[in-house]
């Protein structure tokens, strides 16, 4: 297994670790989850970069990289709902978009077509990562390791009530727009409905 694929598998393993750590709720759980989420998010960038740069693109990578990305983001958002940081309906919208795009990719694959990621989808992913990191940092700021960041969340403009809400709704907007764009551009795949 080449290095990009190993990074993809690592991202999946880290996702399960993050969810388990947050569910266990032991001391420093939020801080450790934040650090692991940061590493997992970096592997999202790194595996694709290395695969393209060194011509290490494989069928495994084509399948597992987007799947690992979706599992990471969905795991992060679901845990933020469980920790009362996000409304559940927003996560349902995000999950719906991810299932829609995955379904379109499966239909396209059956037709021998590969659907590439779009720029809007890449922006969506970046802002989703930023949103999850923001809320994990907010939670971690209540623990010793990241306690020094607590004043950031006390200041009204960068508080969850303002900055957090902006990030949530920006992520939601980009999720909906990128999902609609993806479906619209690939509507011919669903023409026989």
C-alpha cells in the first residue's frame, strides 16, 4: 500500500479514535480530539497532494479518499451535535448532501464516468473543517491544555454566539450550494427517473 493510501487509512482510524475519545468524555478528551482532528484534516490535503505529485493514484485511493473525507466530517459533525454545539437538523442536511453526491458518483461509476471534485465542494470541505476545529477548540478551551484560548471565546465577535454561528451557517450554505451544483451539473445521470 503506497503512502497516500496509508494516509487515507490513517484518516479513517483517526476518525474512529476521535469519535471514541469524545464519547468517552474523560479528562483532556476535547483537547486530544482537537489535535487528532487537526492531524486527520491535514492527511486529507496530504494524501491527494502526494498521489498527484508522485503519480501514485490508485483505484483504492479514488474510492477510499472521498469516503474517508466524508466519514471524518460526518463523525465530527455528529459528535458536535452530541456535545450540544450544533443543531441536529444542520447535520442532517450535511449528511443528505454527502449521500446525494456519493450516490451520484456510484451511478456515474456504473456508467464508466468518473465525477471529479468541484471547486465549490473543496471550499465546502475547507469551511466544514474550520467549523469543526473552531467548536473543538471552544470545547478544548475549557480544559488545561487549551485553556489559554478561553479569552478568544469570551470576546463577543469570536464567541460561539457570533463567530460560531457564522461558521455553522457558512458551512451549511456551501454544503447546500455545492450539493445543488453537483446534482445540477450531473442531472443527465438521473434523466431516466
